[in-house]
């Protein structure tokens, strides 16, 4: 094995350690789900066959392909014939629950920040983001006004995540 291949392999093997998984409490279902680091290979499995513009379908696919139990077994590993029923059932999940799980799975927002962001309705998110758009920025103002709630929530989550990253460890 070449030196560079050995180095890459050693780093990737270390990153796959169970200790690097993110635990996400899912009280709605009385469970804790675990998420390993999102590798390029996992990301490709998640995206396979999913319209990249459908953020909800992408998040559901993420849960199916990445969520694990405490032993490292995939939670949503069902027989192929049960896959359509599983997808349909996961689409019944509250959007705020799905967003919270996916956000926290990446070590994202603290539980307190995730709760604040998920509690906002579309009007509140538009008002918060519209405060930055002036008459001199009509394209930005229209984009905010027309944006889907999932997009608005993702933008606000990203802003808070950047802020929390600057402040150090999350304290809930």
C-alpha cells in the first residue's frame, strides 16, 4: 500500500469509530438515534434517486440510509418490499421533528437553539430575514417572501450554527 493510501485509510478508519457518532434524542419515538460522520459515499447513497430540490425527501432518505441504533445497525433497514411503506410513514413525521433530527445529527444546533428555530412559523422567519432586506435589495426581499419554510428554517439554522460554532461547545 502506498504511503498516501495508508495515511488516507488510517484517517478514515479513525473517523469511522463509534465514538464519532452523534447521538440524537428522539423523544417523539422514545429512542436515541445515532449518526456516523457523513462521508461522500453515504451522501451519494442518500442522494441516489432523490430529487435534489426536494429537501424533505432528501432528509427522509438521510434518515433511512444513515440513522443507526446504539449497536451501529441501521434503524430503517427494512426489506425492499417494505421500503415504500417506510418512506410513506416517515413522510407523516412532523416537519419540525425531521428538521431537528437532521440538524442535530450533524452536531448542528444546540437543543435550545434547535427548539427556538423549529418553533418559528413561516411569517416569523420571513420577518426575521426581511429585516436585512431594504428597498435597495428587491431581489433579496422577493426571495425571502417567496421562500419555502424549509429553506427559511435551514437558513436560520445555518446562521445560528455558525454563531454557536464561534462560541465553542454547545450547552443546550
